[in-house]
């Protein structure tokens, strides 16, 4: 039996929270909307702690296959969650900080006419960020990557009655698409080169196929890094971040200080075997 079989619960709880508030939020009232949203975040954090405890007992980690997603020619992409020290650390950060921000937001957003909608977005963001950090392949990571971008757009422009807020959301969305285009090219080049998008297959093949400084490794890592500069607001794709403060303060705390802007850092850390083969990219990142 897989010791990590309970891990999908970390995604199920915020999805349940957002579905309940989406369906019944306007009837439940602020108190119950807050309870369901914060309870979902707290439950996810509890699962993350459980993952840590299990990982200490099973240090090699593991993977949990939910289902086969795509099978096209030689391309096979599963919906599977990867558990190791890096994904567990990020899960604890995302759920722990996310839970505290959910609790703070209950008071901050008190009296807002779209109170339930706000917590639907926050729970969706939590689920999307967890997909990003727990994915066992680049395509599933990209799904989480795009979903957190969507949530960023929705939350930055939450008070869209103010034109500046709507423009700030649009700016963040467009700038991130520039980075994401490079990221897509990087993922395509990974599949073209290695015939797979799963980390467990890509990284060993890269170390076998290439010497340090290989042009293909440099190209892949540079394209991935451009994606990271957009998501993590680095030069030159940082221009969206100052305007993004237009959203409610809990949004700035959750997205622009604690979680989403670390997504690019996480992706580069996850891709360490590729970056080890590309000293030029390492110098550019530094």
C-alpha cells in the first residue's frame, strides 16, 4: 500500500471549500463562508503536516497516480503527485501561510458585497498552487502555473469598479503571458529532446545525454527561466508587480509576498539537474 495514498486530500479540501461557497455562499452568510474557506485551508495544512511526518518515515518519498491524463503517440502525461523534500516544504509554506491569510481575510473583507466570491478565489488559488508544487511532470506543473495566473488576475482586479484595479489585473495577465510563452517553448523542447515530460524520466536522460554547457540544455533552461521571470516578477518582466497592489491586502500577502512569486524559484529548484548542465543560464539567473 502506498504510504502517501492520503496526499490527494490536500487538493480535495480547498476544491470542496470553493465548491460549497460557489454554490451556497450567498445564502450562508459571512460567518459560514469564512468557516468553510478557512476550514478547507486548515485541513490542507493538516494534510501537509501528515505528508512531512510520513516523509520522515519514508525518506525516499514517492508518487501518487490519480489517473492517466494524456496518451498521444509517445507522449504520456499522468495526473500524478510527487512527494519529496522540496514539494513537501513548498506544500507546508503554501498551506500554512495560506491558512493564516484566509483567517486574516475574514476580518479584512467583512462587509464586502462580494465576500463569498473572494473566498472562492482564495481557495481556488490554494488548490492551483498545490497542483503546481506537487505535479510530477512539466505539463501538470504548467496547468497549476496557469491557474495561479488566472487567480492572480481575478484577485488583483477584485474591486474592478475602479478602472485602475482592472487595468492592473490586465497588465499582470498580459506580462505573465509573455513569460508563459517562453515557458511553453521550453516544455516543447523538453519533450522534443527527451520524449517525456516526467521529471523522473527527463532528469536522468539529461545527465546521460549532455555534457555541461550543451546548447540544448542552455536553451531549455533559458526558456524556463523567462517563464520564471514573469511569474516571480524578475527583470525584465517585473513591471506588473507594483500595480498589483491594487487588489485587497490579503491578496498581496498571499500571491505577491508568500506563494505565487516563489513559483518561479520552485520551478528552477525542481529543474536543478537541467540547470546543473547550463552554467551560462546559472550566471544569467545569478
